[in-house]
């Protein structure tokens, strides 16, 4: 609690300090970045784009997984009735599939994370540009993220809706 109060006090002093020195009031706006990112239409477009980009590899992973599960089930169900050579061969195939699943699954996850980060960076640049444009147009000295250590702020200084509208228009 003390850390929260200290961070709020620090934030307020940082926001108000320039006004004290300049003799002019500081104009502050607040944004909710999570809300902006979830409501701009580009987020849904990026999600669809990435889903289609990785659909083939995900289908391949599902196919490999289905093959692996089928072999494991075959071993459970018929393992005691199989000839030793057939059982060993089936176990090796299952192990190979499991290894492929692990390697390809890890590569897929890494590629997805990388692409999501790339697309989020592009969106954040658009959002940042929109925030800066609105702040300059309206004469705001400071724009704070409302979800970051802000105890209270009035809806009148929240420019999130305006940012969403501006970014949405830049489709």
C-alpha cells in the first residue's frame, strides 16, 4: 500500500512539477491501452491474418498428433497380442511422432510469438501516433496510462475512445 501511495505521489509530483516552474497549469489526459488494443478493428484483422498464416502448420500438428494418439491407442489395445517386432516397430513410430510433435510444436510457438510481437509493434506505432496527434491537437502536456498506478481519473480526461476512433479510421 505504501508503495502504491508513493508511486501515486511521485506521479502527481512529476505531472505537476512543470506547472509549478512554468507558472501554467499542466494539461493531463489518460488512456486505457488495453481497451484501445482490444477495440480497434486492426486487432481483429491481425488475429485473422495470423490465424490464416499459421493454419497449415497447425493442421499438420493436428495430423501428427492424431497419428501419435492412434499409435498409442493401438499399443494399449493390441500391444499384448502383437508380435514382438511389430510392437517394437509401433513404439518406435510413436516415439518418432512424439519427437516431431515436440520439435515442430516448439518451432510453431516461437514463430507465432515472433509474428504476434511484430504485428503488435505495428499496431502500437499506429496507436502511439494517434495518441500524439490527439494530445497535440488538444494541447495536452502529459498522457498517462490509466491502468498504470492511477488511483482515479475523470472520464473527461480519458481520450481512449478518441484514439480508438482515429486508429480505426487509418485502416
